[in-house]
C-alpha cells in the first residue's frame, strides 16, 4: 500500500538542506549585530564629533590667550612709551641743560626700576646715557641706530627688538623718540628709554594662563625670542617666525615647531611695539581627545 501524499515518507533530508536551515546561534548573531552595529556607528560618530569640538575649543582658546597676552603687553608697552614722552618733555632738555637733565632722568629711571635714558645726535652718536655718570666718556656706537633712522623718517616713536646694552650688558629693548631739530650742531635729536626685557618674561609668566601642552612666546620685530614660557633660555635666539610671512595681524596657522613636530600657532601682533605674541599647540595635543 502506497503512502498518502500528505504523510511523511520517513526519508531523512539531505545534509545540504540541513545546513541551509539557519541555526539558533546564527540567528542570535544576526540579531546581536543588527542591534550593535547601529549603536557602534552612532558611538563612533559621537566620539568624532566630541573630538572635533574639543579640537576647535583648544584652537579657539589658543587664539584667546594670544589676544589676552597681547593686550597685557600692549598695556606695558604703552606705559613705557608714556614715560619716554614725559622725559622727552623735560624743561631742562628743552633748555639744553643736559647736566640737569641727566640728574633728573637718573632719578626718574631709578623709580622705574632699572630703565635707562639715552640721547643721541643726528648721526646717532651718544650725547648722554643715564647708565654712565655725567661727564664720563660715552660709548662710540649704539645698538639702535636703525631705530633712530626709522624714527627720523616717520617722525613717530619706534620700538627696537631685544639687544644687549653696550654699557651694562643687560638684555633690553628701547623705544626711540625723535626730538625737534634746534639747528644746533651736535644737539640731541633722538631720545630712547630702555627697559629690561626680563619684564616681558615676567608679564608672560604672571598674566598668561596656558592649558596643558601650550607654549606662549613673544617675538620682537627682528624675529628673535624676547620671552618663552617653556624655555627662558631661548630668549635672544631666532624663532621659526612662521607668522611673519602671512602678512596678517592676527590668525592661526600650522607648521613645524622648534623640534620639527607639527604645531598649531595662534598669533597676534602688538599694536604698540609691533612685536608678535604666539601660542603654539602641538598637533599631538589637538589629537589627544580622538585617541
């Protein structure tokens, strides 16, 4: 008697057909991947968004620090310039009484803590220097003849870069003011007030708060370090001067650091001294949130 068509024939299924049927483990794996993959994708996107936001925050903070440091230094440079203008308006200087001017200028400079006043003629020959007693021989040259020439050409005060003084060996900078031409041969035509460059380093240390890994530097118009938050021994050395070629008064750029490592640099130029303040952030610091 033949079996009915709707009854199982009792013949086992082929092995290929058995394998084709999904196992419970496979079904569970598909279910888990279906749940996890979108979650992992969303998590990866969230991490990248967070890292990008943190990188943008650090870049913005570096620019803010450069701006704040520039304002602090410009305030100090403005004080130096104001003091030089007060001294240049001295009655004894206007009257040509250089001995009295020397005495009073020394008193004023002592109150300003180590500053020096100098006078030079139209040829940048020294006429008076408060670091040298009145009547004593003066150095034959000067470190700031270029600033004298620039002040004569523009009629405006000019800040020098950092230099080592001829009389005291102090690392310093000057602001040079042009004086009226009295027509008297050898009369003073330029006045300078020199201040210790160490004050710039002190302002950087006192008034600038850096985040981890950031380095703040002050670079003079000659491209040399005047202050360095991480390496004070670098003062006086040439800087990489990355921002000098941009032609912009403020901004950010990327380039190699002193050791060749990639860095982000936020920079701003002083409106008073025409120096530059830069805040460098290593690329490794910017990438740290992503890692």
